[in-house]
């Protein structure tokens, strides 16, 4: 079984707690990054596994909601960290940053995993609707009424605040799968609906990792002694937890596919489209857009209603990106709603442009929405361009199997990004 003292802070299960307000704007993300950077080396490595409870998560970065929406970027986080520490001294945190890129690149090259998860989720929801016992167990788990003190606390913390410490997320997923014996897809959906940093790739693959599907046959088992130690004695689940964690299995294979190509920047003027996948993509464009439109796909994360914290952070992030783009470039900038194709066409025609530029959307609801509306945009003479960041182009190709292959490439990637001495 994986030893949590040696397990990386999986981004899909990474802590997002900490001091200060959860303000979904770039200024707050940069301020948190500045405050954390001095502690990104030895202090982080020594204390990152400890969950001291709500409001006491200063041992971890608390940056994941801002990174997930790219209010701040992985490259900016690495730059701030390596300006203060050597790659060797900050190795644990640097690897943590790259785990997010690993998961995104891995799912981008095996998109059938996301399709399989969605199918499994629909089937699990149908079973919960038909099976009274399963439905009652599922409700008890999501409402923090299982009788397992630690688990119930984390369920409440998640729904009320939109975050959990990394270690708590791993324990929670393990208890959900192996002790409560609930479908993993329902647990992944619960997280994706409520986490402010809810990310399709990191969340789905982290749950699969705990259950033994990502690294086949290897599971993560929550142990009472481990919980007691790393919660500073706050919880003592005793004999309530499963004593075994047999790996889950699946019949479907997920073949490796080539990375989808990204688009080059169009030659002419364009409309900038901001989504919750990338709220600062305009920072890397070679010239400013003529107008900016923000659109949301948070509700498409699940057939169930997203949590207020997750929904509010995503909306706030896109609104901040739209407002900054308008101010920075001196252009009309609005939030849209309703039909995406109609909203984009209206904004493009108002700006008198035929090209629409947005940040590359990896596997997930935004990518699905863009795929579905592309024919309608073409019918109106509009072309959509998805621009991928250099960081993703450098990291994603190495996310074909386990993390180790990407880990070996980190020094070279840092050099290519001009982030190493």
C-alpha cells in the first residue's frame, strides 16, 4: 500500500484551506503565492501531510483554486518558488505542481477514462435511485452521518467550505470506497461538485488512484493510526475502518492516443473567450483582442447541483478575468449566459471579427461545450482557436504512464521555461 509520507500531494486531492478569504481573483492568488513561497521548501516537505483542521492549513500552499482556474499559472508558481529556493530544496513542492500537469496530460491522452467515468456515474445514480439501501448509505455519506467521526467531519467541511486538506481527501476517498463500499464515481462526483479546485482530470484520476484503477492493483488504504497521527490526535476512528482495500477492476481498456493538436494564433483581430479553464490566457497572446466574453460551464460538471462554494469561485474567477481583460486592453468585456453559440456569435458580430480565441480546454465540460458548438459557429462564419500554453506542451507529452516519466523530465522542462539557474 502507498505510504502517505512518501505519497505526493495529489492535486486532485490537494489541500485548499488556509488563512485569508477565498476571493476568486488574481490579486488574491498572487498575494497567497507571495506569502507561501518562503515556506515552499523544508517547511512544506516536513508538514505537508498534517491536517490540523479548518483554518489551520498553513503547512500547504492553499493555491489550488487559483491554479485550477489559471488566475495564477503553474509557471508563475514555479517561478516564485525557485526565485527563493533551489530545485532540490523545493523538490516536494515542485513535484506537487507537476502532478497537476501530469493528470491533465494523462487524461488528454486517454479521454475514454472521462467517458467511462461519466457512464459509471450515470449508472450509479440510477442504482441509487432504485436501491433504497444504497440511496440511504449515499445520503448518509454526503451529509456526514455515517458515525465515522473523521469522515463525517470532512463531509461537512467539504460541503460548507469547498475545500479539504490533501490527506483528508485521500482518507475520505479510501473510506468511501473500502469501508462504506459506495461506488467510487459517486464520491468523485461529490468532490467535483463541491471543491473550489474541482478539476476533471485531477479529481477523476485521484479517485481512480485510491481505488486501484489508475495504478492497477495498488490502492490507498486509510488507517486509523495514520489518521490519528496526521490529524494531530483530533480523530480516532478505531476499528470502524476496513481492514483490507482490494483493488477495483474494470473491463474496458483505455488506449493511449496522440495529444490533440493546439491551434496557432490567427492573423486577424479576434474575440477573446474566457472560461473557467483559463482566466489569464490573454497574457500570452501576441496582440490584444478587440472584445472579451466570459462563459460558464460549471453546471455541466454533474447531473446534480454544484456546491455553492465551487460554483461561486468559478464564476468569480471568470468575472475577474473578464474585468481585467477589459481594463488591461481597453476593450468591451462582458459575461454571457444561455446558449454558448448564440452568445459567442453575438459578441463576435458586435466586435466585427470572425475569429474567436480561447485557452485550450482539456478533457471536461468546457471542452465538450466547445466541441458541440463548433459546427454552429462555423455556420455563422466564425472560427474558434484554442491556444495551448508552452507549459502544457512541455509537460503533457510525458504523462503517458506513471508520474516517474514526467518527474525525470522536470529539470529539462524548468530549463526550457527559463526557470532554473
